[in-house]
């Protein structure tokens, strides 16, 4: 009988802990969104230390921008890296930005393109457009206007109007066969990633 009570208590405790865990995270994220960074850090840092992905990303953003803490690129890279390791698409995108701009690391378009590609694979639209720019300018990848067309077409498919404009501008300089190749590659990519959740937004 004692074992039954002990098990029941454990279940209630775990459920209560999960509720508090979620409430604290939401409180932290809500505080971040309104600029209350002291509360955001107080709520998110302990959760980040415990491995909560959204909390890790929130802490990374605070260090990257100097929100409520001294701006610290090394700390931003640490927390973005941890969140990215768990497949957080915007953390991957922000790591790409840091490598592309030389924030806290040596400026290097090769790892930037790699992080963009990973984020794009998770459906992060700005990263899909960024891959278009990488191929358009040969930044971190070999310059390839057909692949640039493909990536801009993918981002345009998800509603990115700037990407649609870039795609159309590139299309005007390609042959009909090249445009068709880019469209077919985009369609194949979209079909292969159809089951993945799409993330719509822009990094800060």
C-alpha cells in the first residue's frame, strides 16, 4: 500500500513540476517579448541550464544583443550552439549570421552556409532565402545561379516576397532550360521536406 501512495505522490509531483516548468518558461518568454529582460533572464537561465531548448535560445538572444546582460558574443555562441544542437532552426540561422559577420568568431562564409542549410532544412524561411544569396554570390559555396534560383523559389513558395523578386530577376538571366531545372529542384526539395514543420519568421 505504501508503494501505491509513493507512486501516486511521484506522479502528482512530476505533473506539478512539468506545469511549473512550462509556466516559468512562458513567463520568461513573455517578459522577453515586452523588454522585461531581468525577469526573462531570471526565468529562462535556470531552464536553459537544465537543457530547455527555447530557454537556451532566449538566453542566447539576450547575450547576442546585450538585453539585460552585457553583450557577449562568446556566450551567445555557446547558447545558440546548444539550442542548435537540439535542432532549433532560428538558433542555427543566428549561428550562420555570426559566422558570416565575424561576430565572436572569425568571419567565414563556409560554416555560415552550412548553418543556413541546416536551418533551411527545418523550414526556416530566412535561411532558405539566405541560401539563395549564398549561391548567387558564391558565399561559402560555389557560385551557381540555378541553385540560387532554386533556393529563392523555395523561400518564395513559403511567402517570402523579396525571395520571389530575386528569383524572378535571376530567372530573366537564365535560359528556359535552366529555369526549368531550378523549378524542378525546388519542387523536389519541397516534396522531400513536406513532413517537416515550417518555421516562419526573422531572426533578431
